[in-house]
C-alpha cells in the first residue's frame, strides 16, 4: 500500500467531510438471490461460504473505491484485495483468516481451505499484512437474522459484510446481508453499485 494525496483523488471532498466525524460508517442492507450459488456449491463440492467470499472479491475487484482506504489520518491506495473470514477453531473458539482474492476460483478455493484449516488447527489468526485491502466478513449461518450493524472502534475502517442462513421459497433461495463501509472510502451510490455487481456475480458464477 502507499499513501496518496486525498485532495488529488475523487475522494478528496469525502476525506475532508468524514475523516473526523464521530461515526463515519454507513450500512446498507440487501436481499440477494443465491439460487445459482447454492446449486454450484452443491454440484462442485465447494463450500457455500467460500463461494460467497469469492463473489465478494470478484465484485469488489471491479469497484475502484475498494482499492482506497482511510488508515489513521491518511488515505492509502492498495493493489490487492483479500477477504477476511471468521473460522471456528479446534478449541471451541473463533479466530479470523485473511484469504487473498484470486479471479481463479480454484486457486482461491485452495487458499481458502488451506488457510482456514491452519487457523482452525493453530487457534491463531492469519493476517496478510498491509499489502492488502481486507474486506471483513462474518457468516452467522446457524441463525436467521434480518440484518446486523457492526461496531465502529475508530481503529479499523475496513468494509465489512455480515450474512446469515439463506432462505428457501419454492425453488428460489435468498440471503440477506449487511454491508458496512467508511464514507471516506465510498458513497452510498458506489456501495449500492457494488451490491448489484455482487448479485450479478452470483447469478453468472462459473467454474
């Protein structure tokens, strides 16, 4: 990552407006059609959560705002994106794991399985470091919830996506999620466009 002059970017005005506000985070809620994703997951033996993470990375990689992130009092630019997922560890607790995004779903799946297993076995988090703009995720798949708003500590400004169990109605399966982002990083229109792109990737997902 590298520091850039916010005034020389399209986020310059947002940087001035939102960097020092007490609550700069915005949350959008959306219900997505995950029918195709469920079918692909079952048909090819891939974990549904892995495919969710891959689609998130695929949509984010097409959204230039994801490559910028306010860190401290600076605006940083990144070349790479990673997806952070929560892992149940063998001691009965949870920990987090960064998985580097790859457009190749097979490579992403290999990294996902290897790294999440490592976190499960060691009970230690796996962090990729400062070279990646990390999108946080949390899957509450044991429960049915309508939405969630993440806490804001003032330390981490990364975007965060939370979802729960998908719902079935006849042959259609839907999933509700919440997407939290820092207003300096993007506006509501960019976030809504990302969620539309995410839905598109779920419908046209290929292997």
